[in-house]
């Protein structure tokens, strides 16, 4: 009888652990968003800009550019410059260079991030290589533009922000079609 009661307690506790783990799994996405907001990581950009273009010549904001490759990405990938000083409201452009050193056709996708995260809503990309997947032939090198506007409504105490891209190899998930001559 005692074994039966302790077995029921064990099964009940194990079921509670399973339910708690299941609930925690669902809570991870909102927890991740809260952590990103609290620590200023993984800032997402605001997307397409359709506001009025009035340039604020009274101030400048430093925009730093960073690039990195995901663990399995072998391309060379970097911005043409490390930093631009821009006037809020002005249209700006930075070129990123990608080079496929392999003997295979490869496909990649760039994922952007802005920091500090609370200013991401003031960063508007009007054109970006990150909007589409990039396919490079063996040995091919390309320059990819990102055109952007730092919103003139960005808080005046923000003097610097960072736009970072991570480049992912998506060839296996979405194989490119090899070009044929002719």
C-alpha cells in the first residue's frame, strides 16, 4: 500500500515537471524578447521608411558597421567602411562586400541587428541586401548596398548606434540553381 502511494506521488510530481517544462518552453519567446529589450541586444530595424525627408543639419550621429559570419559560413563579408557620421533625416548608403571563395554556388541570407535596441525604431532601411537572399557563383565578389535614414525624431542624447549583420549559409535549405552557358 505504501509503495502504491509513493508511486502515485512520484507520477504526480513527474507530470507536474513535464507540465512546467512545457509551459517554460512556451514562455521562452516572450522571455527572450524581454531580455533583448532589457539588455539592448538583437535590436530589429524599423523597416521601410515613408516619412517626410527633412534633414537635421544641427547634429550628427555616428553609425558603426559590423559584419560577422555564422559558424558554417565561409564567405568573406565586410563593410567598405567601419563608420559613417550622418545627419538625421538624410539618406545614406554603405556598401558591404561579399566574396565566395569556394568552388560551389552558394546562397546566403544576412540578418541585421541594431544597438542600442531602443533606437532601432529610428533606423529606417530604404534598400538593403538583407531583404533578399544572395546567390554567389564560385569566386564571385559583389558589393551590396544598404541605404538608410536615421530618423530625425531619434532622441538627441543618442550620438552613436551600431548596425550589425550576421551572414548565414542557407545553401542546404534552399539550393541555388546552377547557371548554364548559352
